C-alpha cells in the first residue's frame, strides 16, 4: 500500500492584513516537521499541495530541512473554504454589522469571542439551510476536496507502480483534512467540525491507499512538537529554542 501524508499548513498570519502568509512560528513549525521526517528516514516520492501561499510556503520550509525540494503539484481542490465569506454571511444577518464587529473587538478576549462567532458561522454554513448565501456550499466544498484527493491518489498510484510503494506529502488546510476524515469515517455533517477545531498547524494525518481504496490510518499527529525537541533543529532554525522552552511552544491552531 501507499501512504498519503496530509499536512496542515504552518501557522498563518491571523493578525495581519494578509492571512495567507506563514508567520515566523509557522515557518519554524514547517521546518521542524521537515527535520522530523528526515530524522525518521521517511522517503517521499511526490509532493502535492493546494494553491494557496501558506500551502506553498509550508512545503518550501519543510523541504529546507527535509533536504529534498520538489515543486509541489498543485490542486486547487485542496484549497481551504472561504472563511471570510462564511463569516460575513452570518454577520450580515445582524441589524448593524459594524457595531457587531466592534463589540467583538472590544471583548476582554477578542480571539475567544471571534472563535465563538466563527463556530456559529460554520454551523450555519454546514447546515445546508442557507446555501444561496455562500459562493460555495458545504456539500460543494466536500465534493471539491474529495475530487482533489482523487486526483492526488491517481497520481500517487502511478508513482507507486514505479517505486513499488509510494509515499507522498500533501500540504493543505484544516478544512480539506476535515472533509477527508469525515468522508472516510462516515461522520454526520453536524460532527465534522468537532474534528476541525482540534487540527493543529503542521500536524500530520496519514492515509493509506491501494487497489481497495483509501483509509484513514491516523489523524492530527503532532508528536514532532512534543517532548525534548530543541536539538532537532539546533543548526537549522534560529529561535526554535525560545518556542521549545515553553510547554507545547510549537503547537498552534490557526
């Protein structure tokens, strides 16, 4: 059987004007993951990604420490959902959207307040009751992602024929990983995002594929950020020690 490693991108730039860029921590996370794959001697035969900047930047930072760079084959089907459109569809239901946003930002914990609102926005999207409010419905998103995974699997199967057993890395986002896991585990839509909120940046979810289809072997692996990790990247990444010195210093969820 072959293996597909679904890798969520490193931490993006949540507090900046352009979310679709890795933060400094995101760069370190991806570098740490690449070093981990190298240390475990995991041989990768192919690289795939969505087409977003944070996917490609994660692949590049990963490759810098893994030691092999191969331009990822991009599949737009593996891109994230439009979180801004989903959020705006909810905010637009309020009488005064501007006052609503201001209220969130004035909260004692704006990030927590935002997360609570965003969860409501996602639940509204997933419900399927307001599909006309969105450029892409939840069902449409899931179909797009599974089509993207199908294309990757088909290409990985060709690599497998040449190598005997192919391992490929796929750099994507939390939403596509959620859609894949939900599909393979046959979870109801209402429970899908219970998975999503747990997915950490640069975590790894492992799929096995072969003639009998695709199966989920592991989900949201993050051992590469736990325990005594400071030595792994001592020569490769400036500043790692500052994060590693804190409990779970390299783990993030955005």
